[in-house]
């Protein structure tokens, strides 16, 4: 939480979130079961919301848990959502669940990232994806988007770089809109500056027979194709868990499946 955010009135922050979600005062008042007059007074600072009111409005505005804590602080209340490290004892069950998912997905790659796309964990098969990435991009906390789109990262091996870049930047742009996270905004600005000599479509228009945007990765003298899914915890009450995503890659064709099945785990598969 920044000092600027902490010093702003809760009503101003709530109005900003309502504007960001493009919800009218009337619609929010109806969904949260309060009067529009009361909501107006809260937003203008004429009325101080209770702790329960802040939580209710945060829920109906789909404010991320981290920012709900900020709303509570701005209203003069203590945060209610914990932020535990993944190595904390109370996170054992969640940590083991993530590890089981990663292991069970082998020989296909899977990676766990936090809200800012920092890699938290990965299975051995991710070695295939990051083969050839510059060591400095893998040193310390690894930002998955940076390692993917940087010219010294995976980018030279991505056969459909323009298409995949448009897909990733579109996802990041939506996350910036959803979270209002300034660090994500800075990351988006950085990634947009990376060179790309492939055509970057402004809109993802499917070609005949296309169902998803694939990741097409050059691999030796062949090409592998992946589709991906994203999994999150369904009912998180901890900031750390709420911000975790597991991205699992699946073979998009029989050739890719065969290459992955025949590769030793942890090796670049060829």
C-alpha cells in the first residue's frame, strides 16, 4: 500500500473503484442493498461507512483482497485479509495442493505465478519452455512475461510471436484494469517497448478452425504447439492465495505430445 493511497478518503477510493467497474451509483446501491443517498454520502465523505459496509461494497465491486485491505485502512479499520508467505505453516495444505497439480501435469509444462507474474513454482517440464533464455532473465525472481517477450528470452523461439504477444499484453491490460496495480502498469509499458518483428494483431480474430491462441515454439528443427489453461483457488481468503495462478500448458497436436512424452523431465527435450 502506498502512502498516497493510505491518505486518500475511503469514499474517494470507493467512487474510483465504482467508476473503474463502470457501475452507476444506483446499480451499486441496489446490488449492495443500501440507499443511493447513503452511498452518495459515503462517496462524498459526508457519511463514514462501517467496517461491514466497506467489506460489502468491496465485495460487490469485485475489489481484489489486497485493495479491500486498503479500503479498510482508509476507513480507519484494521485489514481483515491475511497475507501469508507460501512457506508459512498455515499454507501447508495449499502449498501441497499446488505441488501435486504441478507434478501430476508432467510431462507437460506448468508454472505458478503471483499477481505481478513472478514465478513462484514450476514443474520440471518448464525447462523445455525456457531453454535458451538469457541467464540474467532467470536470475533471482523470474518475471514470466519478461522472460517470454524479451528479445533475449523466449521471443526468438516463438514462431507466432506477434499473435502470442498480443494475447499476453491483452491479458496484462485487463489485469491492470481489474487491479489498478501501478507495478503491473509499469510492466505493461516495459513490455510494449520490446521489439517485435512479427505482425501484432490489434484484435484476435480466429482463422478457420481456430479454437484458441496457441503458443508455437521452435524446438530444434521442429515446432511445438501448446494451448494453455489457468487455474486459481476458488474461495481464497488470503491475499497470497487470491493472487496465485497456475498456468498449465497442454500439447495442441500429436507431434508435440509425443516430443514431451519422450523427453526426460527437466531436460530441454531434444
